[in-house]
C-alpha cells in the first residue's frame, strides 16, 4: 500500500481508503453486518488502514460496524475519518432540508444539513461512542449548511481539536470560497468531493484551489457507485431501496456510453491482469490533486480487489492514453 499525508498535517492515510457508506446499508438496499466487518478487516490486512464513514450511513450503523471491525487493532494503526452535519434525529427542523428518506427498517426520515455549534459537539460524542474510540483522526463537515455561519461550525471543531477528540479538520462538498472562510478559523487539511472518469466537475475550480493551498482531495465515488466496474448493463435491476436506480448516471443511454469507454480502456487492464475497477482506482490516484480514492466494498472479495489496485503500475504513455479516452468521453 502507499500512504500519503493529508495537506500540511502529520496524518498519513492509505491511498486506497475504505469507504463505508454501503456498509451501513442505507440507500444501498440493506447490509450484511458480518460481511461488512469482514470486508473492512480484509482491507486492513492488505494495508488499507484508513476508513471513511459518517453517522448518516445507516443512521449510526456504518460507524458501529467500523468500530466492531477495528476492535482488537491497535488504535494508532488505523485512521478513522468520519463526518458531521447530516441530522435525521432532531426534535425540530433545523438547517437546510436535505431529503426525505427511509432507514434500513423502512421508517420514513427527514434529513437536515445542520452544523450549529451544539450539534457538532453532540455529533462528535455520538460518533466516538459508536466507533469505540476516544479520538477521530479527520472530522469533516458532510455538506454545507447555509443557515449556520461557517465560523460557528469550525469554532466547534476547533474546540474538539483542543480537547483532543479530533486530530484534524476537513470538509466535504465545499467550494474554494467556503474552504477559505473555514480556513480562517481552523487549519483544513482536506476536501472530500465526488470525482470519477465520468464526473470531473471538480477539476474546474476545486482541484486548482486545493493544489494552490496544499489541501488534499479525497475522491469519493471514483467508480461512480459501481458504474465503472463494467458490470452494469442497460437493463440492470437494482435491489429495492438502492438509490442508484434514480440517478442519471444509471439511465440506459448513459450506461451504454460509459460501457463503450470501458471497452476502450479494458485492453490496458487486461495487459496488467487487472480488473477494470482496479485500473480505474489506480488511474484516479494518479490524477493531479487527488490524494486518495475512497472505495466501498460489501464483502471481503470486493475489498481485497480494491486494495490490490495499488499494485498496478501505469506507464506515462498508458496514463496519457486513458486521459485522451476520458477527455473525449
């Protein structure tokens, strides 16, 4: 495995980081807890020491699974990355309304993007309990909350850092302007944003900002939620409760277009005796500004496959060939 520092911090994380959204089941058509734990442990055995989760993933389920998976591992051997600011459990509405959804048991939930000071402190305490730890390596706001001043939110994070409950602060889905405002309060080390071969919007503004200011980019959905594995076909049937069925990336015409791209890239993967997904994860962490790629897995087999993508070596001309194909997509 390769390990990379986040921004100007002393925190080193694995270039392939375990993304634990699907492990929580929510929006992915349920979860098998035992398989999720085994997936995280299988990743760790291959050097994936960093795990990214969030309270909203299964309304605590993902964090609990992560906590169970790392029990027995020396705490300084893993890096726990979690989030705050997506509340499903408020007594009354606060913040920006995010979505109507259902929990893993089918119960209706209203989720709000809320990052008020007292909420940030409360969420941190809950995450620490679920994860079974006394500190979080990277604490990230999940989405911007337009109803709370950025200064208020990050004053709370700064207090948590002073108390030793958080090591470093990060953001998710923030613009450069929002990052600059937060930076006035606390040192930000990273921004977690969506990036894939077929979703490169961050390259316009976010990547240049982060490169200029030495902030790491944590790329989420680098396989576009499974689309770039090559296993999705136009008449693919998703499980009930799987959010992907409603996304534009999974419409038949976009799937066809994507699979044509993958057909052109596959010979390079074949020459490495690699899966398409492995080649794409390796390509992702070779992109300018991208520090790590978050890769989810539902079972140990998928986790092992993701971790082994680090073994692929891409020559400069191979990267350029892939870049040209992606640019013409």
